[in-house]
C-alpha cells in the first residue's frame, strides 16, 4: 500500500504524524496562501487548496493538508513578516486569551476532499518587553502562526490551553484520524 502524502514541509506536522505511526511522504504544496476570510474559515479554505494542489500531482493517492492561524478578537495572525511584526504580535497576545484555528483536509484516493476545522483557546500570562525581545532574537517565532511555538520556549507563557495541544502545534491528530477514516484510508493497518 502506498503511504499517505503530507502536503506540508512543516517539521512539526511531520513529527506529529511520525509519533502517530502513520507512514507518509511529504510534498510542499505550491499554492497561494492569501485569504481574507476570518481565521476559522480561512484555514479550511487553505487546507483544501493545499490538498487539491498536491492531489492533482498524485492522482489516486491519499493527501493530508493543514493550515493554522491564530486569531485575537477576530484579527488573524499568521506567520510574522519580520522581527518587528513578531514583537507586535507577542505584545498583542500578552496577558490575553486567543484562538488557534487549524483546518485539516484529506483528499481521498478518488479525489473527494473532506475538510474540518479545530479551535483551541490559549491564554498567555503577561509578558515583559525583555522576554518578548529575547524570544524574538531566538528565531523560534519567525515561521509560526501568531509568532510562537506552544512546544517551544513560549510554553513558559501559557497559563491555560483549552482544546487540542497537537492542533496548536499545527495538526490535530484526533481530527486527522476522523478524516482518514471517513475517506477510507486503512488507518488500522498502521496501528
């Protein structure tokens, strides 16, 4: 049987799938990631867009794609464009609760796309200017939605997390399981 294709080159998503014991190959999707919809809708559209793009390259294969955005009071926070942007995002998140939305799409071997969205609420304690600047200088926030990694140094700031930890990382594994089963992927063969 052919492996699942992960339409992402994210090392974090790869690590999560590896821990889950699902064999996969990775392919970087070449898609336009701009979307003006609210975060909860944008992640669904973007993950489906990625699944479709990679699925067109590999017909007959199962494709898994995801997209994650942070949202604060309805404002989407993607990956920071530079260090100043990262600092500004972390100031906004300091001492507040925000939402992390992850859209997951699975394209079946017959080409049908199944998409669902997960929401988690994350609360940061108040952050000092020194903490924010040191964190940004570490480089860790530069390729992360909302300018932080829940599994990294920013874990020191999270006072509360309601929802799926793996979703905040970028791939809600329970949702992956549900969608793979829905589209007929033989998940039990790898358990």
